[in-house]
């Protein structure tokens, strides 16, 4: 099959329900093919993973997407995977700022590049748009943005929206949603194929309304307000279709369920890190949530662009520990140290489901004080582990399952092993530790934190 076939899965009588990219790097002559979901599903070969035989809808060398009863789509290991292995590298189809259009606190001083969102540390490095005053890290980044994220339409739109929001005080979350809608409509201008990718992701108007009824984050009134501002303030779209409330609602639904927050730089003095930008990563959005994940994401927005890692907006999904063939690969949608009530509230309001993972089943009957005591115990355990250099061998043996899954063990207390081994104990970090990519057949002995970027040897964890 040639590089770059894009597949749409269409269920009979319904709209598109699943989209995936067969090859992650598309050629300039990429083709789009519409295939009946049922026919393709029947033709796809079954794979035997562990004791189960399942249909694989999409696959990479390490993971495949399938349907899991009660969980919907899921990414599963197609073979035993070592801790530290990279199972996905994904690039965003759009990025947008998480800062307000106008703020007395920020004084309109955006410390991040408007295209790649790297930190602009020194003012002399700043390249400023002569029309709208947006800042860029380099002339090359500004040039790339002129045909992608910062088109003339976006440039004029930003000027008008800044004027509007400086005169009309609007909640920050609505301003950020407006930024997303502008970026999404701009995507329709610069890349119809990526715009269709966005529309094919999970999330419908029904999900917006149902979630809004619980959290009121993306409410019917907010969607109508954002659409009215876009229609009245922004220049006309230079494409065949224009703005519509129906399309705006659909776009907000996609953002609600698929956007990844890209955080500001880590600082031990800052306990509450803010989001600098949001990104839509189409393949990474297929990973389900678990409160004790076996994989985590790394992003390197502030990486040196002159290094080999020159795509600073790329997201890397890396395994935290070994998993056997057939195990579902999951991420945590927020820091793993959150309490049960905090996790359930976020998942219910932002994603529309109640988590019943092994950890939540254990913590469901706990009081809030139990969670506080657990956190204190974990801090003490980390200090003891650093002094001794090793963990109690009995704990290691108890937590390693027969099939090699190191997290399949003590069902009564599944947190202990994870917190002691895979949570960073640096002040105000609470990141997740994962081994560096392994060499052939072996797991790396060095752990990297996905928040502060610090490194630790296994005997220091």
C-alpha cells in the first residue's frame, strides 16, 4: 500500500465514527479512501493476543487500535513491550495559545512563540509581526507560520479580537475556546485534509451538551456567544463555506475531548503550572485513560531546535514499565497524585465518563483523609528509598505478575509500587518517571521525568 493512505471508517447509516492514519508521514500525493466500516472490519485479520482473539483496526510496530467492550476504542500491545520503548511519535494538526487576548496581568507580554510555543527567553531573539504584533522565536518560524498557523486571515482576526476582548471582559475559558475556533477555521483554509481529520475525531454536539450539563464548560450559550463573536468580528473566511453555529459546536466538541494541554516550563517555586498552549494530536487521542497508567507522554517544547530533536511540538508516548502482549496501553489525563474525588470530577466533567479502573475501585470507599495520609506515606517512602538505594524485594516480587506485567499484583493496594517507582519526588513536580528508550533487548537503567525533565538511576528511585 503506498505511503499516506488515509482511511475513514463509516458505519452504515451513521456519520464517520473512526479515523486513523495508516502511515504517520503522508506524501504530497496522499489519497483519501472511504471504506465501509463493517466490510473492512470483516476483512481485517484477527490477532491472538494472550488468551484473546481480537480485531485490529489500526497498528504501528508496537501497538494496535481495537474495540474493547465497555471502553470503546483502545490501543493494545501487539507484542511484549519494554519499559522506555517509544510506541508513538505524533505531531499536532493544530496548536493554539492558552493565554487571554487581553490581560492586565500579562500586559500583552506573551513569552512564547506564536507558532511553536517555545519559550522566548531573550527579547533580542523576538521576531514580531508588523501587522498584529504576534511574537515568534525566529524568522524561520514566522515564515513557516505565515502559511500555516498565522495566515493573513488569522493576523487580521487577532487584531480585531484583541480590540473586542479589551473592551468586553469575557472569562478566560471562553477566550481560549475562541482561540481554538479561530485556529480550527484557519485549518480549513490551509489544509482541507487536516480539517477533515479534525472533524473525524471523537466528539459530537451531543457530547458537548451532555458534558456542559454537568460542568457548564462548553455550554450552549458559550458556543452561541463564540460563534456570534466570530461572525461579527472576524473577516470573512476565504473558503467556500462560512461560519455556522452547527460547525462551531462540532469543532468545540472535538476540542473538548481531544486537546492536550502543553504546560509552561517547570519551576520548583511554582506549585501551580499553567497551560501555555493546547494541541490536537490525532493519533495520540486514541489512548484511553487509566489512573495508574503504563505509558506517559513527553513533549519538548523548549528543546534546542538546532539539535536532532528539531520538531519541538512532537509528542512522544513512552512506556513506563514492561507490559505483555495484549495489554491495553493507557495514559493518565492528569497528574497521577490527584485524589479520587479530583480525578472523578475531572473525568466526568471534561470527558463524560466515570473511571472504574483498579485504583478507583480501591479508593472509592476511602475518605479524603485517607488520600492525604497516603500522600504523606509516599513521601516518607521515597525518602527511605533514597537512603537505602533499593526497594524491599518482597514488594517487587508481589507486584510482578506471572505474565511479566510489573503492575499486575496487589489488588488491595495498587498504588504503592507505582508511587514509589514511577512518581518524581522533586518539589512541586509530581511528574511520571519512565525509562529512557532501551537498547536492544534490555531496559534502560535511567528514568526520565515527563514534567521536570530530571533523570534518576533505577537504584535512586
